[in-house]
C-alpha cells in the first residue's frame, strides 16, 4: 500500500485545457495564413513585392537626404507605367516623390508640383505633420493643396481612373485578405519575418501542451492502481504534468513578449524588418547547371 500524492491541481488542469482549446484553432490559422509562403509565387506577386521594397528603399534614401537616389527609385516606380497597386502606397510614393523633387532645387519645381497633384487627387484630405515636416515643404504642400481643393473640391479619385494601366491589372482588382497580427504560437514571429524562431516556439508549445494533456490522462488512468507500478506511473505523470505545464507557459510568454517587442521595433524602424524580396527571388530562380570535370553540377536555390 502506498499513499497517493495529491492529484493535479484544478488550476493546472483548467489552464492547460484552456490553452489546448485555444491552440488548435490558432495553429490551424497559422498553417492557413502562412501556407502561402511555400506556394509557387507568380510574376505579378514578385513584381508587387519588389515594388514595395523599392518604395521602402526610396523612403530610406529620402530620409537620409540622398535625394538623387530617392528620385531615381521614385521615378522607377511612378513614371508611366506605375508599378504600385495600392492607393496608400501610390499616395505615399507621389507625395515623397514631389518632396524629393522640391528639395533638389529650382530646376525641378514644376515637376514637383505635377507629381504632388497625383498625391492630392488620391487623398486631398491628407495633411503632413507640422512637427516632422520641414517648414518649406509644409508651405509648398499647403499652398498646392489649398489651390487644388479650391479648384476641384476634396473628393478623392480612384487609382484606376488616374492610371489606366491598373484597370487591366489583375492585382488591382484582386481581393486581398488582411492578416491579423497574432503574437503567440509562432504566428507573430513568422509575420515579422522570423519563420524559424516562430516554428521553434510553435513546436515547443504544441509539444508541451500535448505532453501535459497526456500526463493528465495517464494519472487519471492509474489513479486507482495501488501497486508499485501504479505508484511509479502516478509519480511520473505528476512530475511530467508540472514540467510540461511550466515549459508551455514559459515558451508562451517568450513568444508573446518577443513578438510584441519586435513589432514595436519594426513599426518605429521599418528598414530593420527582414525583407522577403530575396527569398522570393530565390524561389523564382531556376536551378543553376554548371559543367564539371566529372559531369554536370545542379545547384538549387
């Protein structure tokens, strides 16, 4: 005969069961939303990603005062035909394209006014921050906006009307599902460009939760077994239950804290966020065939 140790505390059982209930739909959501990363990417998708990265590069050049490089990037994106598809990106591109041309000097003032009109047509209600915008740029924008609204009103124009090339683009009419940022179960890290860390934490949380549930089932199965084997199984189940419970919530906390911290950092410094353009280019790149002395070498990217 032996005395049984107290059974799993009620709070441990309830918290574990709740976490497991939440884990199943969220992990399925992670597979659904992140599954597209492994799917073949078409040429239009690659061009759209490349255009977004070029816009980010142009903004970075502008912020650094490298106006010639910024103007080159903006011209590549926005001189006919436009390569950006999204209204917000188009507005941002034309706005800072105009600001870049304005800061380049008197020779580009007329072109700056022309590019700014596109930004005003896309969003005439936009007003730059008086705190972060240079006084000369703010004056330039305010004068042009006042004149534009006096002549045309404050109704925005759809991008397809301004740029006919977007009408025939499948990307401009495609319905995009906006992914929510979920900072747990590895989804937040994958969303932020850290798939390996996200997969590791997701695997750890799944394994710990599964082990915790399994240990609870084991202890329920042998709770009435008063033999030495039953006592050993009960003891093992109890320690496994506590250990897996601790591992799950430690991994959960690390996942949550790191995801939120990285999101805040990347929101403040978008240029630090890992770029997906390189990985997309690798997936689109065909195998490299290289003749060697003994045969043909095939290199997959």
